[in-house]
C-alpha cells in the first residue's frame, strides 16, 4: 500500500507559503480571509473536480469574541470609580453607585464566562456583522452508492488578531492573564461587599467593600490596562500571517485530499470523506458551529466522525480528550481511534485534555452538539506559543516537514480504518 511521503508534506508546505505570499493575513470576515478560502477551493477542485466542492457562506460578528474585552476594561473602570467615590457626591445615591458598580462587574464576569470560556454568542448581537465562508470537498469510491459513514478532515483558513501582551511580555503573558482574572474577581468581590453593606446599612461592610490604593495598584489597575490593549492588528486582514495557526492544518487537509484521490484504496466502503476548511475559527469557532448546526441531522444520521488539525508545528502529537477550555468532552471512541492510528503509524503522541484558559478548536463545536470529534494538536506549549502564536512571527519559517508528515500518517491510518 502507498505510504505518505515527504512529497505530500512538501505539497502542503508550499501551499502555505503560496497563500502567505499572495494573500497574507486573513482575519475572520475580511476580504483576505475569503481570498485564502478561494485558494483552498481551487485546490480541492483540482483534485476532486468542481462538482464535488462547495462553499457555504455564513454571517458572523468577527470582533465580538475578543472585542468585548476592551469594553469590559472601560466598564470596570467606571465600576471602580463608582465604588471608590461612594458617598462623595450628594446627587449620587450610595445605593445607585454601589448597585451599578456591582451590576457592571457582574455583567463583565458573565460575558467572560459565556463568550470566552464557553464560546457562546452572548455579546455577538451587539457587534457588526460580516460574511465568512467554509469550503467543503467530498470524496467517495466510484462504486459507493449509499453512504453509511462520513469522515471529516478539517482545519481553518482564517488568522488571528495579534495578542499584544504575548508578543511583548513573552512568558510574562501568563502572569498578565492571571492578573486579568484576579482584577475582575477582586472588583466583583469588592463591589458585592459594598452593595450588601449599603443595603443593610452596615458601615463596616461599606468600608471593607471600597477599593483601596493597594487593590487598585494590583490587581485591578493592571487588569484594566491589560484588557484595554489586549489585541493589535484589527484592520483589514490583520498582521498575523497564520502559517501555523492554521494554514498548516487546511493545507494538510488538502494534501490528504490529493493523496486519497491518488490512492482510493485507503477509503473504506460506503464511506464519504469530507475535506473542510472552516472560516472564522478565530472569531470563536463560528465557522465550524455554523456548519455543524446546518448539517446536524445529516451528520448524526451518517455517523459522522471528525478529525480536526490544529497548529502543526511539533513532532509529538497531542490528541485532545476535551475542548473549549476543557468544558466539553470529546467522544472517547474517536479519541481512542486517533490514538490507535498514531500507534499504527509509529507517530509519537499523547492524549491530554484541553487546558482551561487555553481556548478551543473546531472540534469543540462538534462535541458541543453531541457529534463525534477530536483535534490533533502538534504544538509545544508554552515554548512555541511564546515564540510565534497569535503574533506577526507566525510565518512559514516556523514550519517543518516532520510534524506535517506525522499528521498525514495519522490521518491516513485513521481514514483507512474508517475512524475506528
């Protein structure tokens, strides 16, 4: 049987270089994101034929996923000022100032949990809408008439906003993130205590709930500054090339498409392979969610199984047992099937849950809806994260052949066994 070769990996690498050179960065909903998607569409068509490739547009609020963070900083500043100045103005009732401070802080905490931790579209209705696109190619053996299973190989073609503090603070970014959460929690506790003190008429609680200079200096003040300047490069296509995250993945999906067209003997009977490059992953997994919701009944009836690729830059492959900040469990059977495929392929690997606070991948959208999915993440954290993740340094220079080969070998074995 045919083996994966360096030629297959080089094909994917050259495709990444082509997109970075011809289009550049592609923020969700931007013209550049669509141009990147159209290159993948053209590549799929060259292997599958135009009749087997479709695009699906969808509406997204691309700036909502992270755009609430600087707004939260402004609202927390107002909350802190109301808290500190309680009773200082005759025209402003302490009940009003304390309750507004508490409600503003509570709103930001709730938004953070729903919008970023759980990846819900809580704040999206308040932000400007744009159009993004998914690209889908399909392949089955010529003799297959009735499809009984769908195997999905996927990545995403959009790129991210640059994380300001990760670029400039490097490992200090982790301390800054802790400070962000500490500041929000501290402000929530202070404002709650002060509000209870005002309601109960307890002057001691009012004093205890009023933010002092020490808490303002740390962690509340720094958390506001961190949130105000959380992202850079929000215009046009942005400034992050996204070679690793995640053109590497979509290019490898395309390479698998090319390989399976050339070697259909690896495709199981009664099985359809779908090659998907999602849009707007960096906007909170919106492209994969739109696709999964739109095709939910079909995907369930066809026992769909998804293997998603993410940030392919390290030879040791991590197979995710959970996703979306660890809040959703990936199907154990799919996780095992991928681990077994890695063992058969001789690829070094480990199975780990998604770390809380680490974000999410497109497999998370499927798992949230009860579909069978997991992600392989050949990415070394924190070393590679600090080096180039969501920074302007995420260029083709960070990519090497070995991780590409390892992902292709796993995917070939996984497809060959029908996702079992």
